[in-house]
């Protein structure tokens, strides 16, 4: 998925006017003078302050959502990212439950590291430095994590220049085997499609839909068979919208995950079929997984159009919403990643 545009901005709404507290004794992911961030969907740099609140520089940023996490109950998730060769980056992950509320998880930062609990993980990475954050399960379910915690991860990456931010490429892995991309805040759309196979046995398809809009919405899911004929249709439950935080800021939205057969009541067609997720005028991010026996993969999901529409699907910039995603409170100082 290309860079999204509906959401970050909770962290950045006030852009250069907002000051985020960052570390001053580790990897330097800011510039002393305001960098030109215009190539990142026309954004303005964020002012950076030390732990005393004194401004020390400015950062560009990119942000987005991993629309589904699964940790505990036999599942694990981990998030990998590396700083580009050009410069250091600041990394901030925040965890939410399916309704968009804060989710307190137990996490690790690499093999051998201690377990920490919270709904937010942030750290700084030097140029070329990689990191992996493991998601063990809900803190309330420790130490066995017998239940599966689900929800979403909101990620923000701060950089001293636009080129560095443009080269940040994080990924989330389920149980170390299934890799899914981030849904960036500058590439949103209302209809998405993918192709899969689901015979109710060895081959199964699941999907996750994240509400990227300011209104709660249900999403229509259609399946088309190998001839292009409509073979089945269903509707998701209402998925919560981006939450208003006050002061014009927006928080996280809700996410819904299920087997495709849980949404489509009729028998799915044999062979490969097309899945179309239609939000009407409501924006979303979609993830589709193909399970083939013990293995699974994330399917490519692309922009599409509503049935009967003559409009060409395309990424739509929604900077007014994006700017409203800026955090309403000052950010915690980032430290170096635990080794």
C-alpha cells in the first residue's frame, strides 16, 4: 500500500508549531534548521525539544498503521524496521484494541531483552541500525498469554530530512512467518481488492479492515468468481471511527478481522476469486491473508472502484484529516534501543 493520508497527524497536527520532546544524547534524528518536508505530502517539519522543553531542532515524519496485530494464544507479532543509511530515525509505536482504545501489551526489544509493559514503545536508531520489537500478548494475560490480543499498531517515524523518511520501510510479522506492510497515512482509498482461494479446508482467506474515516461505518464485501460474476456479498459490523481527542486532534480508529467465510454467508466459489471491500464514501485500510495449510502469505491489496462506478481508483490525499492526527500532548523523550 502506498503512503496513507488520513491519520497521522494526530502526532503532528500542529506541525512546526507543535513541540515533541526527544532524546538529546543518542541518535540525532532532527536537523538544527527546519528541513524541507514538502515532498512528504506537503507536510511541515515538527519542532523538536529536549527533556527540559528547550527547542533543539526539527524533524520530518512519516506515519501509518499496521491494521491487525495478534499476540498471545498461540500467535505472536513482531515489528521490524531499520534506519536508512542516510541518517538516524526516531521510532514510535502505539498499540490499540479493535475499538481504537489503548491496548497495554508486553513487548521485548530483540533477543535476550527484558519484557516491558505499556501501550507505547519509542526509541531512536542510528543510521543503518535495525530493530525488532516483539509483541508477546496483553499485559493482563502474562506470563502465559493464553488469550490472543488483537488490534492495530500506529507507527510514526521522525527523520532529519525528507529523503530519509521516504526510505523508511517497516514490516509486521505474524509468528515470524507472515510479513505484512504498513498502511501509510498518505495513501487512502474507499474501495480495495485482492485475489484469493478459499475452499473451506486447506485454503482459507482472512481479512482485516481498518476504519480510516471520522464516521463509524460498515463495509460491504463482494466476491466475484472466475467469470467475473458476483458470487456472494456480505457486510461487516460497524467499525468505530477515528476517535476525537479534543483540541481538534484525532486518535485511532477501529479495526475488524475475520475469515472471509464469516462475512460472506453463501458458499465461496471454487478456484481463484476476487474480493472487493467497498466502503462507499468512507476511507479504510485493508489487509488480506491467504492460508494454505500450515503456511500463509499476505496478498497484494490494491485500489479499486465501487461496482458501476466509472471513476478511476487512485490515492486520495486527505491532509485536513492527516493534520488532525497530531498528538494533543507532548511526546515522551526517546532513548536508544535496549541492547
